[in-house]
């Protein structure tokens, strides 16, 4: 196990417990190529082309490294439309790990969110409680003319903290939530493990048990979003006394005992591409199952390729190995430590999913209405050829009157797809963040030129509010030359 290997000279380094056997060539490009590429992409890192990117830290979704066993499993898939043996294998694996009898496949995480919203939100005006929303989870609820209430504990919104479980729900707020809404107006309660939008912060098993007890007493289904469960398992094992003596499989089983429904994006959990919904409750299975052939595909593939399902079965099993799940969080923690040493503002404690730069402290001169995290993402790409993702006001939806909803945090997420990057690539990234931090006053804000009505961060186009990107380019050339 990586964290137990000690170095003779005392340094604390995250040691890879795997070796690289297939590689992809990368290019850094020149500063002028990057400036042209980000202009063409409307200053939105989602719209960059991979050929113009050196390190792709946009997301961990569908881009984790696969193991040799996953790749070889893909070759023996059964592609029957109905009754595929590949599906049965996956279903059996989920039964074994989650102790749930029923599995409904879907093409990815947001498809599960769509099916859940369609099933549980029966009329406009219903509410879904959550520790914290995820963009696509909330959009499906809004599209049903329903709404979300967030009950994350106050500690979750503190950008710097040493609290180990900033994704926990506030139990007082949860009890209060049930006094404010009649039970028939509550669709379900959703707990997201490894909270994506607030820095990949985990939920504790202790808190999950409390939430589950309240939801069961009130009669509201508890839905767990397990997309980021791999990182959350690592943090439960290493940070929570309750879990210290349990194996990863045992912790997984304890998590699942708390839930009525578990759904996941297998682009994250299981290092493949797909998703699904698991439950032990026949009434929920029956209620959702009719929608699967309509929106996803037949019940034994749900829009997924059988090859991906084979890889997922192996990937889910490998997620039970501490050596596998420790790699992401340990690399992230190492990167966060390096950034703290040079006083770069980051979310602490280090979470899962990626390293999160705090754009409000990095670029305090940019108002939230000019999207500081989006500007930081564009500026960092220009300086480094590393692609991150904005997680801030750009990732919010406007209020019905058209005004901006300012997000709780303005983060530039530098995702750490599992087992993909090397330490020297992390050090390069830290070096370029350092350079940008020294030159941060040059960076200015952004404004929309094309703004979609929902999930605008995916495909919206922006422009700089001044000629700051050119000035940033000139500063870079004077330090590094124009060939880098
Ligand atoms: C916590 C969480 N839930 C759901 C999703 C949606 O999954 P997908 O991208 O597979 O649709 C994501 C994706 O980033 C996520 O991080």
C-alpha cells in the first residue's frame, strides 16, 4: 500500500502501485498556439481540442486509466441485445458489493438522474433535499419544475479547514427540512459521496448513518450518488475511526445499508463508461424499470456497450483494493501540499477528484459576475497547456428573472484522473500555477457572447473583458520565450 512505504531520506511521496504499459503521446505547443486555441474555444476549456492540450485535467469522467485485466475482459463480451451474459456478470458483481438485488443499467450518471427525477417528481413544486447539488442532478430536477434544497453542514462551505468530512449533512437542518415540507412534497433525499462542486470533500459513515435514520423515520427514500465513492472510501478508511478496522468491501457494504437507492457514473466509479441504479426495494425497481427501455436501451444493456460493462465489472472489483483507490487522493494531497508551500490558495483539506484552486483568493480583483474561476481556467491553459474545469458561477444557472446566481465557491478544478499522470507532470503543473500566481494581477474577467439557458458551462462561449490575455501572453514570452 502506497501510504505505508517509507523513504530512507524521509520525503513523503505518493508511490504508484502500478506500472504504465500503454502510453499516449502528448505535446505542449507554443504560447501563441494556446492563445489562438482558447480564443477559438470562446475562453471555455470544454471547447478546446485535445490536440491543443498537454495535460487534460478537465475531469476524471471516462478518462481514468484501465487495468490490463479490464482491457482483456473487454475482448470476451457477450453482445446479445437481451439476456447478455455480460450484463449478468455485472449484475452479480453489484449484488455482491452493494447487497442490492436489483440493477438497472443506464448510459451514464446523468441518465440515472433523469430516470430518478422522472420517477419520483410526480408534479411541479416538489423538493429534493441534498447535502450539495451536482450540476446535472439539479438540472433534471429543475426540468421537472421542482427544486433543490442543500443541507450541507456549514463547515462544507469553508474554503480552508482541517475538517476531514466537509461533505457531511447538517442533521439539525435535515430535521428542520422535514418540518417545513409535507412528506408528499419531498421527492427524495440525495447524498453525494465525495461532493464534486465543493472540492471533492467526503461524507463520513457516521453522518450517513444519521441521515439514513432520519430519512427512514420520515419515510423519504435516501438516494446515494456513489459516482465519487472510490475517493470517499479512501477517506473513510484513513480519516474515520469507525472505519479504520473495516476492509474497503465492508465499508462499501455499510454505506449501501444506509441507502434505499444507489446510483453511479461508471465513468468515475469502476473506470469504464456507463452507469446504473441499484436498489433492494422491488417497488422502486418496478417504478423505474419501465423507463429504461424508453430512454436508455433494453434492461440488459441500458445504452452501454457490452465491452464497457465487462470492463466495469472488473473495475468495480478493483475499486475494493486500497492500492487502487489511494492513488488519486494521495497525488492530490501531494499537489495541495506543494501549492501551500508557495502560498497558492487551494481548498483544504485536500479532497478527492482533483486539486481545487480557490479563484476568489487567487484573483480577488475579479468580481463573481465576471467569472473568476472561468478566467483562471482560461489563463492557466494559456500559461501551461493544462486544461482544468471551472466550478463556480459559470456552472450555476441564472435565476428566473435573468440575474446571476453567485456560487458558494469559485474553484478551478484540476482533476486527477486515476492512475493517469506521473509526479513530474504534477510538478510541471505546480510550477506553472506558481508562475501564474506571480502574474495574477494581469488576469481579467470574462463575459458571455453565447449563453445557453442551462448547463451553460458546457458549451457557452465567452470573451475577455479587456486585452488581458494578450498581456499575459507577453509576460509569459518575456520569461520563457515564444517557443514554449
Ligand atoms: C457526483 C457526480 N454525480 C453525477 C455525475 C454525472 O455522471 P456522468 O458524467 O456519467 O453523466 C457526475 C459527473 O461528473 C458526478 O461527479
